[in-house]
C-alpha cells in the first residue's frame, strides 16, 4: 500500500512522548538522510486545542478532515482510556479502516481502536499493565501480551510507550525499506529492531551497535560487523582486543548490556533482514552471507527471534 498522508488523531490529555514519536518519525524532514517524507498533520475534532498529560496545551491543530483522507492514522494515548473518545474520532477511524487505510494505536491509544470496533477478531497487543482491563473491555480482540507491537491487516498496535518507536520503525521498514528504517533508527539512537516481547524488560534491551564509551569493545564490534559471514569465538575476540576472556566478557556486557552471542545473533539477523528485502539471494545464500552453517539454522533463529520465517518476511516486506 502507498502511504503518503499521515495523520495523528487526538482527543484530549495526550501523552507528549507518544505524540512526539509520531512527529519525529513521520513529521520531521529526513530528506538530507535520503528518506522520502510524508504529508503530515496532527488533528483533533474541529482543530480544537488539546491538553497534554504534562500540563501544557497544543494549538494550531488540523481538523479531522485531514485525517479523513489520510493513508495512515495514528492514535497516541489520550485520557481517559476508561471511556470512549468523542464520536468524530471513532467515526474517522472506522471510516479509515473501511476504505483500506492503516490505523495504529500507541500504548493506551489501543483502547481507542477497541472502542471503534477495529480489534474484534484481530491480533493486537497492549501494555502489560492494561492487559486485564483491555481483555475485559474488548473480549473479541486477540491479545498477544508478549508482543512489542502487532500488525494485523493494517490495524497496528504497540505496547508500552517506547514500543511506539518499535512500531514506527516497523512501519518505516514496510513503507520505505530496511535501509531507511536503519538510517532513521541510528538518527534516533534506537535499535532498528528489538527482539523478543514485553517480557524482555526484566533484562536490558539489546542494542544494535552501541558500545558505550569503551573504545576497545567498539573496535571489536566494528571489526565483527565487517565479517558477519565468518565464525567467531569469545576467545578470538578477547585476544584481538588484548584482553583476557573474563575481562572481555565483563567489559562487553557493561558496554552493550548483552552477551557477545546475543549481540552477534542480532546483527546477523539484521543483515539477513536487509538481504531478504533488498536482494535476490536465496535463503541458502543469505544464510552463508550472515555466518550461518545452513539455511535451516537461519530459519530457526529467524523464527525464534523475529516471529516469522525468512520467506514470509521477504514476501511481506518486498510486497
């Protein structure tokens, strides 16, 4: 689907962070980075001013007429979630879904999609804090409580606040490609794709390439990234860094928040995603290029950490 016009739809008492995520991704000129932009606006019923959670007001908003012709409508958290938003907000969302536009809810903004009846029978997610309440209010929704975000037929939902970033980067990957999403993620100092679900937040999130202020570890990561098709051992990396294995592991963990094995797995899967979308290599050749002993090994890791098969990913992201 071609998405050229993006509208953020507000009711009242909006989350500034979630609104900011949408504005940062879709409303900021990234042409200098080679990323094609969108026709973007923040809308409210009648273009009326809206209060934020943080006590300041937002004015100069567009009317919902803009949203009525948008290809993607985004709903950030707007209080209260315990009652439906105004009728015009629900109407513009229902009409959008009916004409084939994409509709996305961030965090408790997912409740608004539920009130609009857009989640019945659809896979969705919501912040784990709200899961029980959400299930009670919308029993027909198919809630995946572990997912950071869900994409079901153009109705998209994200979990907690920062998961809005994950969902937006997913949208950019679909709309502008892996390279654009990766470029944008680097500008935002965010991981292009975070593996796992909400349960991972009992641990440190896995960074894409960050190495903190440890120049030794940073050099090791850069060296490995240029050779992802080759096998590596911790002992080899430690020797190259001039450190003992225990010292290297300690400094690696402190700099990246993860283990060398997990970091390397994530980088290889990131490389595989880019090759699946942008190239014509077979899954077997991609496995070799990403350092896997076989296509079966790549499929296993891809399904385990990305939740889909390489072939399905290629179909979705190249389609």
